[in-house]
C-alpha cells in the first residue's frame, strides 16, 4: 500500500511540474567562450560586464537561461593546440588572421549563418574579403591593430628609439622582454632584417633564428600576458607588443612611450569564429551579433584599448573623446593603418616552413645559455673530484702493496 501511494505521489509531482513548465525551459545552456587574456570588458574598474549583459539579454529577449563560461589563452598557438587536441570544446574563439586561415584549411571552423549576425553590416568594408577569409564565411572581425615597441622613457635613451634594433641594444641587457610565441618573436627579427614574415626561404628563418640567439643573453624573459605587470611597474624597460595593450599599460604608468619601428611591422585582425566542434552554434552566432551591438562594441573598445573595425565605434564622438583623454595621441596610435608605416599581415605558413619555424623556436628556447663562470666552476669541481678519485686509488694501491 505504501509503495502504491509513493508511486502516485511521484506521478502527481511529475504531472504538476509538466503543467507548470508548459511552454518554458528550465535547462540552462552554457556558452563556452575562449578569448585572449585582458581582451573583453569584464565589469572591473566600473566597466560594463558584457558577458553578464549577454546572459541578461538571453533571459529577457531570447527567453533562454544562458551561462557564459569564459576562459582565456595567451597565444594563437595555445588556442590552436587546445582545440586540436580535443581536450576541450568551445562555442566561440577569437584567433588572429593567420590562425583563422590555418583553421579553415584544417576544417576546424564552422561556416557562419549571417542571418543570425545582422550587425555584421557595421564592420568596416576594409576588413571584409581579406586573404584569410576571402568570402567572409567563417569570421567576424573583433579588433585590429599593429605591433610596436613599448619603452620606459626614464630607462631608455631617446637617441636609441626608432628601430627594431632597440631590442638588441646591449646597453639594456636584462631589461628587454620578448614575445613568448614563435610567430611574433621571429617577426621582430625578420622585420628588422627587412624580409617578409611570410617568406618560405629557409635562409630567412635561419638568419632570424641566429638574430634571436644573439638577443637571448640580453633578454630578461619571454612573455605574453606577464608583460603588463613588468612594464607597468618598471621592472623591464623595453618590449615589443600590441598597440592596444600599450594603452592599458600607459594608463598605469605614463612614463611609457610607444613607436612603430621604421623597418615595418605586423598589422593584424582578431576575429570571432565558431569552431566546427561547437555544441551551441546558433547561440554562438547570437553572441557574436551581441558583441557588435554599438553599446557593447564601444564598451569593449574603451576597456581593452584596441582599435575597432566597427564603423559605429570609430565614428562615435564620445569614444574618440574618451580615448584622447586616455592618451592625447591615442587615435593616431591605434588607427595608424594609413599613416605610411610599412605593414604586413601574417599568413598561414606551409607545413615545411611551419615545421622549420617551430623547430628553430624550440632550439632557441632550450639552448643552454648558462654564463661562462658557471662552466668554469663546474669544471673546477669535476677536476677536484677526479684528483680525489686518483688520490684514493693510488692510496689503496699503496696499502695493498705494503
């Protein structure tokens, strides 16, 4: 009898919950977003929390309960390796153009349904039909910019500025930072030599590797996100990095200066994409469209300091005033694509060149750079041990004889 009543109770609860839930869903969807560090307006420092805003938008407008699981990476290569390994699944990723080209070639990205992304119309035409996605099928530009050199004006002589050569200046040994990813690090040496960063000539890459080996004893460390604290607190004097990140560092340390090297530099686009393995493709496209809403795009541009390919952002007077209040030359620095500075995009390297680059990079990173005095000390210790061994051997031989 008790079992009968329990069964009826379970059925009753199920019917009530079914009736009360009619037309609604209580399931919470998780949108997995994988982005660069320090690359979104996150609610800190009185900024707009755009992920929280998207969750509220889904609840109020789309009638969906959505949680954004937001994680970060330090380089394109880290992101690519994570996706390629299959160890994690993401719905939105934001790679740079050369990595997008590579991922398209390897069928790692899903074609976008632009009917879910009507705000794409606000992307400046100069950022459409580019080499990495010529038919605008797989990507929506998020930010853009150029690479330059950041320096501490109290620690670096103004006469030394202007060239990539600053990164090899022995006067600043132990105060120089370098990119901790092969494409950008090799880029500094290749641009300095006046060659193409997309070259397939083995000699170009080997020459760049030799240049980086010469630089290695001068380097304090190879960095990515760690650069922020090192440059802001003055523990390093010089670093190659992205113009947008310079703005963030300058905000905390106005002694920092910036220039684009005279030999030329990298221009880049980071774009929002949906991996082929995404579990929530339509929701991911709605997220991309939301990121192109004017208020959200402006909030991101103001917070991260990068240039925006969004026309409504570029034309917004309040945004322009905000950036110029941040740094008087902000707009000239960030939107320098027409300034006459020689620039080149990274393109996806063929398999042989990529293998060469990675092999040279690994050799550089593991090559023994121990100071000579350590070799001398080690040799002295080994010599002393050999003498001690010989002494004990002769002493034992003498005792056995007598």
